[in-house]
C-alpha cells in the first residue's frame, strides 16, 4: 500500500492566496465495487397524456435504482452499497425503491433504498432463491414500465432471474434490457 500526503492552498480570485495547510497523510483502502449490478428504470406516462399528445412533459422517470452483489457487501445494511432513496419531490413524480424497515439501525429512520447490494456468494446463488422486494409509486395513474438492464459486470450463466408482477413471471435477460409494462392504477403503488 502506498501512503499519500497532501496540503491545501486556497486561492481566491479577488483576495489572493491564503496560508498553506498542514500536511496530512493517509493510506487509501482498497475500493471494492459491485461484482454485478442491475439497473432498474421506472417510467410513467401520466394519465396516458404523452400517448395522446406527444408532449414529453407528461413522462416521468426514475433512472437510478440498482440491485446486485459485491464481495465486500453483507445481507444487512452497508453504508458503501445500500443507498437511501431521496425524498419525494412536491411535484409530479415516479419513484422505485426497495424497502428495508429492518435496517433502522443505520442511524436514521429510512426504509426506502434506491440501491440494494448483497454479499456475492456464488455457491449460495447457484443453489438458492434470492428475492429483492421492490415498489414503484407515483403521483398519477397511467401506463408504466420497469426496465431491467445489466449495468455492471457479468451475471453467471447459471443464474436465472425473474420479475414477478401481478402473479406473472418474466425472465430477466442478461444480454439485453427486459421491460415489463403495466397500468399504474389509482392506488399509485405497484409492488414487484
């Protein structure tokens, strides 16, 4: 491991340079990211108005949702991998998240997560079913979809992945995006 040292010199365009800071040194830890990760994109055509008018202002999307595995993750809450969902805006929105009320031990009362990464255990995944429970919510009804795409890495060929929506199972492809479409009704929530 290499130790790196640095100082900081603040320079202001009008007031000039400040004093040089004290030197600080550190040895960075190894960064381990996801081995493989799926991106889930939620889309909604509010009241089907985009379909009828062609006006893109009626389309809503939530693009930054991920599930997957990493060598340094656990089956519980990991600050490096399990990212809280941002608060819902006061305007029209669609949101996709994974609920984990059991993770309240993370220090703040958040149960919605936009990224849910678990331990990469090939032997376990090869012989067991792993389930991520997702929810899509919106402020309006309309034609909706969730698209699954392999975003990082390669998923082993012996892993079978499916999304269950309204009792129907759709196989998630590892070599192309998989989209499931449905109508978001007046409950404004769809679990999958």
